[in-house]
C-alpha cells in the first residue's frame, strides 16, 4: 500500500470513528470527548486524604463529592478469563490494522526514528506529528498558510500541502518550512528542543487535577527507593459528582511521595499510559454509562503493556525536554531487538496526547464513558 493511500485511509477511518455518532473526538490531538462544564475538585492523596487548596477555586465548590458504593464491588473471579487469538484481533484498532497493511513502524529502527521525529514537534499533537512523518519524513517545522503569513513567509508555487487532523473538525493543511519562501525564521522557532529542565508547578497541578476526569484517583505513599508507583483497579468503584452528573472513578494511581517532582511526573505518565492504553480491566457496568472510554486491551502480554507505557512516558517527557527513566528502557530494548512488540501505535499516541491536554488544563470534565446515566422509569 502506498504511503499516500495509508494517510488518506487513516484520516478517513478517524473521521468515521469520530463523527458517526456526532461525537466530536479530536483523535489527532489525543482529546477525550467530555462535557464542557467545569468541575473544581481537590486531589486525593495518601490514604484518601485531601491536600489543601491545589486550586483556590476548590473551597467555594460545594457540589463536588466523593462517595463509595458497595453495590459496584465486583467478584474477583471476573479476572479468570481465557483470552483467545480472536479476542486479541478484535482489540486492534482500524488504524493499527492500516499500519500492519502498510508494513510501517514495525522495526526498532523505524520506531526510534518516528519517536525522534515526533519529539521535534512539541506544539503539534503526537498523532498529527506521526501523520507528518508518513507524508514527509525529515520535516523540521510546519504551519498553516495563515501562520506562515505571520512569520513573513508564503508557500512556494506548486508546493504540496500536508494533511493533519483539525481540532473538532475534519482536516487542515500545513506546509513544511522548505516549501515556503520569505523572511528567515528565528532559531528558537525552528529548533524547539529545550535543555533538560523541571516540570512546572502549574503543569503538575493541572495534571493531578484532571486525573479524575479520566477515571483515576491519585494517591501518594511512603514507598521504598525501588518502588516508583503502581496502578490499581478499585475493588469498590468510587463515584464523584460534576455539577448534576455523577461519574465513576474505576482506577487508582499511587506514587512514591519521596521522589522529586520530575520523577513523580514521569511515574504518573507511565501509569497513566497503562490506564489510557487499556491495560486494565473495565470494572464498570457498561449499562450505566455511554460506552468504553478507553480501549479494552487487558489481554496483552506484560512485555507489550510495559513497552507501550514506557513509550507514552518517553513521548510526553521528551517533548517537554525532561529527563526520564523510560529513555534508558527504550534505548536498551531497541538495541537488543530488531522488531518491537505488537503494540498499538494509535493507543500510544492517543494516550500521550491526552496527558499533554491534561497538563494544559484542557480536560475539565469527565469523559462521557464515565458519566452515569440517569435512571428512567
């Protein structure tokens, strides 16, 4: 299959997935579809205690509450499920099947080159950066015609536009730097790489605050040096309130409170990678919600799950210029293996995009797949 056909098929598939039920899901930006009303809530930390005033708005919000219901507790026998090859095949997304048909991003070298390429474009969603790599490898900077005009540059006659996904819309066209003429761009724009730095307090707190909206309660614990953190399925699913709506919190992430903020952030990204890539079983009653909010891929082997979670962590941290432990893991794996595990690249890019949106404060309400439907008589 030609790369041009692959790109068009990917975009067509995404548009079908996103708009068939009038649900504007921006897969290109890794967006979770959710309500637009904002909930301000305090963050759960060690043993369920609340930290004081992560946001000054929290004190005035009396509509938010956290409750637990024994009715939602599931029998542990549900974990004893036999997974067939057919189940594994069904877990693949249409986009991942297109990757397979095109035969791309399967070798360690291709995967490494793709991630290094995506790292160059921190201002563009990971998924869109991947689309650029398919259409024009080696790109350094892209922008729309309107954006290029602001920099005093214009597309060359006959220049070929590149197609990426548009937020809450079909697609938009961008042009690569070499396909434009005009004033010289500032080096800081062409070279977005930053020296290794620190996660800002604002970004960290925005990430923590958004975690309930993706179904995760956050805690810290006094772990030893070798234990960075872990993700758990809540045996008794928590319920929170957002305005007049109630929603489920099916998972918990616990991290080591003794680590510095950068290491804690990397750990959270890794654990969120497990959740958002669908590595944990969904313990919610599907009849109570509007459908799955993450893919069901808990049947994967441990190596594949770990590779995906490490990939999510690497992408988010590297695009911020942060040192991260995932770099060593991926570097060693790619050197020792010619092929990568049978991962879902779509799930990895989507998860990384969602985490970046959480850090920017753009996810301000629970995903509709977590919201509990109102009972009708």
